[in-house]
C-alpha cells in the first residue's frame, strides 16, 4: 500500500542507531527486536502499525527531531497516550484523542478513527469494559516509525494501559483460518459433547500456543500447541504454516517477555476456533493474550 509523501523525516537518536544496525544487517526491524532490552514495549507491524501511524499523522503530531534537526531516513511519531472510543449509538461514532507533552489532539475523521479502533481492538487494548455508552480503547508510550522508502514497512512500539486485556480477542478471516489450520495440522482433535462430535461445525481448542522466530540464517519459526483436551504438547511441523502463525501473532500483539537473545517469542492462551461445515466456511477464533 502506498501513502502520500510525509511532511518531515525525523527520527530519535535511538531510532537512528537501530536503523543503522538494520541497514548493516540487511534485515527488517522486527527481525532484530532482540537488540532491545528485556523490558521493551510491545511491538507491532503491518496493517495495525500503519493504522496507528496514520492516526498520529492525522492528529498533527510532529515527527521527532534530534536537537531540532531533521534526520533523513525515517519518520518517527510518538505520543504519551492514544485513547479511542466507539459510541453506543446507531451510527457507532468513533473518535480518538492523542496526548503528548500535556497537549491533547483530537481525531474525528471517520475512516482514520475507524481503522485505529479496529487495530486497537485486535491488539487487546480495550479499557473500562463496564462503562455504559461507549467502548473504550487505550495504549500509552506509543512510538511509530516509517522508513522513507517505497512501500515502507511501518513498525510501532506501545504499552497497554491496563496490561494485557482479560477480554478474549475475536479473530476471523485469514487470521482465524491460520490458527485453525495450524491446530488441525498439529493433531488437535475436534471438541466433542459426551464423546460425540458436534454436528454442523468443527471446534478445535488449545490451552496455549507458543511460537518462536529465531535469528538464524533462515529466520526459522517453530510453534508448539498445548492440547486443550489432553494437555499434551504438540509440535507444528509445517514450516510454512509456522511462518504464517508468527505473522499473525505479531499482528495481534502476542509477543511475550523475556525477549531472548536470538529469538522473538509469542504466546496466546485459551484458543478456541470454530469452522462451520458449509461451503466456503468462515472460521472464527477467540483467544487471550498473555498478561
């Protein structure tokens, strides 16, 4: 996806150093996350990072500078807090407020706010779930960087305001199908009721799914799935499918500490995916992020 040329191109000192390391190694930033400390923020790339970057851009957040100087190579936008809400009205109006250095910036452009809300929901950023009248999402210490190259891959770091959400994330489409296919390939058996397979749909359950992305020459991915019925550990031996799983884990913010040197780690809990027995079925999944 291509975007309009940005007004400025600045990065923080940390971003410059990191960019130099990335260029020297010829690898993507998210593949070098082990360079960060063990207390690094959550990280996300792809469509969710793009949505957050566009939200900060639409709010009028200025790019970071070093001693007031513009640095060529990437644009980094930061914010102390991002808060979005979805009104419980017929139109479900979506609004976002960004706070930075004591200033508040409002974004009411429907398309930008809606995209940000969708991403925050996928990242498990819902807060104050008991409030009546609106659904609220919030993250803090947000930093998004977009390299100044054709078709840039934007990456963001952030913290959840209330830690990992206790609410189950809901997945559908390709992401849900990736989870279902991975569990099926690993040998997870369909859930039953009184020993009988449920008619009309197939449900696969896992207590946990853990994946690693190693920083070896091939960036090898591995996944292990804890069977929800037996509690046994099952390995996902399909390399292509493990690669897809890591991509989905990255998108939904499932990276976990410790950030071991030499690998990124991802984990989700209480996974349940259902596939209707119909032509062109739409798979749906629920899961929880690790706190």
